[in-house]
């Protein structure tokens, strides 16, 4: 089956797949067996959406991304990315897609960061004025100026990831695919990168598809989540819905100034425990029923708050629960 021949318009999905399937023949001792890495996936992702693509190791995420970007040919079914057929139109597609791999570099290791940008701008045939405008914008937003002249191999991981993202976005792609973009980064570097992606999306209407094991990435960046299990889509919806489906809740950890505050019975929360005679209290949050701001308003009316932190459900735990519910 091949993708229907149509002319792409602005309102067409950025990603569309129908029965997308990829099998591998792998050696298993003396025999060969077939692994179905991606199994009959049919999804649509619209322009401007931000989608988290999550699943256990080996669930099929990278294989899907490779088919969407024309690196791998599907065994059956089809994909259309930015209105193009990924394999035969791979070069045209490369102008519309930016890909960031957290664990692999697309920069030239021995060259200063700025040189890599120049080479990439030439590869994408960016007009001189466009190259200057976009490079300046990315240098400013990703705070690259202090290490533009530094060879890539001398950068810290956080600096390199910012440079990687700039390199992938230099040609202003409509679709950005990020594979574990925040892996190994400290809290501040993660926050910078996420803030940048939010701004990029808001200002340019860029579509984001990201694989991650970090719930904070999904929480901050994505309004839609696809959970993949053995190559099939096990969940497609929003994050609060995902947490509700599997009963994984966010937890508010509230530190009070005095021990007297009673935080039981707050609508949309479940009181989990008290420590230090009530100085620290933990509330499980029902995201569908309330918001952090609303809970905080109620808490503040009852007691003086010293500090508030939010514990995200662990992505591995959420995925495990989704898988368990299907078995
Ligand atoms: N080139 C290949 N040859 C044989 N098997 C492969 C190949 N690429 C992937 N697979 C198999 O396909 C399945 C899906 O792998 P894939 O890399 O897509 O998973 P993933 O969800 O990206 O995992 P991870 O989170 O570890 O990157 C796995 O069982 C993997 O071993």
C-alpha cells in the first residue's frame, strides 16, 4: 500500500500514517525470527501540535521515527510527513524537518559551533540574509554567544545540546523531532531547553514530536501523548487523561510555617501523609478535577505556606501500568 497522492496544504496533518508496520529478521541462535518493531500504526498529528511519544526500551519509537524521516522503508502501510512520502522525497523532506538525537551529534566535532552552523546553512541553501537573521535569533534564545568560537568537543553536555537544537532548527523546519533531548542535562539546562521549545512553537507554529523518559518534558511541552507498546499505540490522548487511566497522580508536597494547618478534604485532592507534626503534608492531585493554583489558594486560606514542590509520576511507572492493563 502506498500513500495517496495529494497536494499538501497548510491544514493537512504534518504526520499521517496508515497501517504503518516494520518487521526485522533477527538471528536467534542458529535460527532467524521476525521481530515486529512497529505494528499497524495509524495516527495523525496536526500542524502545531506537541506530542510526546513514550514507551519502554524496544517499544518501537526509533523505528517509527526512522520511517517518518525516510531512513527506513516500511514493511507495509505508509507514512506521509509534511505532506511528503518520506523515502522517495527524503531530500525535500529534510528541508522541512529538524531532528535532534540526545545521544548523537550532528555537529562537526573539531569545528567551532559557528562553523557548523555555516555549513548547515549552506547545505540547506539558506539565503544569506535568512541565515543571519535565524542564526542571531537562535544564538539569542539559546544563549550560545559565549561558546560560538569553541570547538564542539570542548562543550559541556548542556552547551552541546543547545548547539544541537540550534543546528536542527536553523532552517526553520515545520516539524521538529527530538529523541531524548534532555537526557543527562541538569535541572537548569533542561528548563532552558524546554523554555526555548515552547517559545519556538508559539512564535513559529512548529510541530514537536519527542521521545523521552522524562515526565517533566511531557508535562511542560506536550498536550498529547502517544504510548507505544510492542509497536502498537496503547494510549493516545492528553497527559491528565493518561495519569487518570493508570491511576498515577502528581503529588503536591506542601511545607507549612506552623504545625496547625489541616489540609484534609481539599476538593480534587487526596491527603496522603503528614510529617513533622503536620509541617510537611503530601496531597495527591486529581488533575482532571482541579489545578495546582486552585489547591494552593485553598491551602493558603487555611495555613501559611513556606514551600511547595510537585512530584511528577515516574514515566516508567506510567508506562508499566498501561502495559499491565493491556495484558
Ligand atoms: N536494525 C534492526 N535490526 C533488527 N532489529 C531491530 C533493528 N532496529 C530495531 N530492532 C528491534 O525492533 C524493536 C524496536 O526497536 P526500537 O529501536 O524502534 O525501539 P525504541 O522504542 O526506540 O527503544 P529505545 O527506547 O531503547 O530507543 C526492538 O525489538 C529492536 O531490537
